[in-house]
């Protein structure tokens, strides 16, 4: 058995965190013993952490935004963000395999000096059609995917420009930077490659009062998520784990 993948989670709600981790295992086709899960809302990164011990790093989503005002940000969110940003110089310099899901694209873009803000391109919770760019048609992590497919999104902030050194892989009409790659091995997606309709339905219930949508719209959004044919995005996680595991 090869090295495990380091799974970094940010969600302070146990139900949401457990559901995200279970979805990563299930949709990514990887066993729990091939991963090391760290809930950063509850624990710090080990002081002796060495990325050499891992096949790659996966960062999940969460309710925080890197563009939030530091003066009003909860201390725990600020600590989590600092912990992940502290790993990014080594990840990008050494081109260590990395997959950022939603929050992860903000982390990567912010680290690389691009604007991440709520100025434009936030997307409401629900399905969106994403389209491969020319570079996306040849990327190995997007192998066996059609030129367009449905993904599930929900974010307040977005990357406002392609970061220096990045390749643009997937786009959508509402938000142009749906997936990017830095170097050869550092990936980030604005959507949630681990999520199907039921996973999103669970998150809609958990986050209904967190400002992503009017609480009264929860049932309509749930129905849309459950009807969405977002069954192709797991191939991205499967390809990532297979390529680097």
C-alpha cells in the first residue's frame, strides 16, 4: 500500500464534516486507511508534519471565506486559514499533488497573489454546467469526462483572475474559473467534486442560516440538487487518487 492522502477539513459542524469525508471516500473510490483525516476546526496540524509522508493533500470546503474581514472573522476560521496557507509555499514550490475543493481554490489563488473577493462571480447553491477549456481536454485528472457536465456549487467569493502560473481547465457562464491547475500537480475546483444531490441536500439543511441563500428557499434548492445529474464530477477525485496514489 502506498502513502496515504492527507485530508484537511474545515467544517465545524460534525454532521457536515463527516458527510464530506464519507463522500470523498465513496466518490473518490478510496479506502479510509489510505487517508489521514485532520479536522482543523478541532485540532492543529502536527508540529512534525512532513508532506513527504503523504501521496497528496486534499482540502475540503467550509463556511469561511478568505476575503472575509479579519476584524469580524471567528478566531477558529482565521486559525484554520493560517494553517492551510502555511502549507501552500511548500506545495506549490515542490509541485506536491493537491486538490482544493471550493474553499481550496480561494486558498490557492490567494496564495499565488490573485484577487479573491465577493466582487463578482459568486454562485447560488445548486447545479451549474461546466465546460472544459482547450487545456482541460488534455489534463489527466479530467480524463474520460465530456466537454461539458453538471457540477454542484455554492460560494460567496470567487477568484477574480487566473493566478500567475496557472492553467485554466474548466469554466462556466456564471463563474469563469471553475477549475485551475498550478504546475503539473496542484489542482483546485470552485465546485464540489465529492458532492452528489443528496450530499448537497444535507448541506442545504445544515447551512440554511449561514447566508448562502434565504432560509425559505431551502426546499426549492434541495429539490433542484436532488434532481441534478451531477454524477460525473466524482471522476475527478477518482482520477486524482489513482494518478497520485
